[in-house]
C-alpha cells in the first residue's frame, strides 16, 4: 500500500507542480491562490487513484469516501497554503516552498486517509 501511495503521490504532485507553474508563470496568478488550485487538482486525482488502486477493496462507498477525503484535503489545503505562504515570506522560491510544504502535508494526509477514510492501517 505504501509503495502504491508513493507512486501515485509523486505522479499527482508532479502534475500539481506543473499546474502551479502554469498558473503563476503563464496565467499570471498570485502564488498562494495558485498553490491552492494546484493542491485541489492533484488531490482530486489522488482520490481517484486512491480509491481504484492504493486502497483497493475499501468498504466505504464512493460518495461518503469522497466527502471524508475532501475533509482531509481541506485540512491539508489549509496547512499547505499556510506553510507555502510562510516559506515564501522566508524567501524560499515558490516551487521549492511548495515541495517543502508537501513533505509535511503528504505524510499527514496519507495517515488521515489510511486510518480515517479507507480504514487500511
């Protein structure tokens, strides 16, 4: 399970970084809202893969599972945006700030989803 989660996490996070870069560099969006949008895009994809590949056989139905996932993601979004803004204020380049914030948030969300949502730990 941890290996599958790592593969999916790296893939959707890379996509999320690409979305962040496109929104900031090509779309002219402010970095903090762009980080929030990229987080939501990558986490929605993570749920799809989580449901179909990482936590195969979960007994929770799709709609309640997605609702729990969104609650976890809301917490993750708040922590991600807060850390991201802090790291930018400390002078970190925005993509690096997003990577560092994600190290903390990714582990937190994995544990929350594994224990609370998919009940697999």
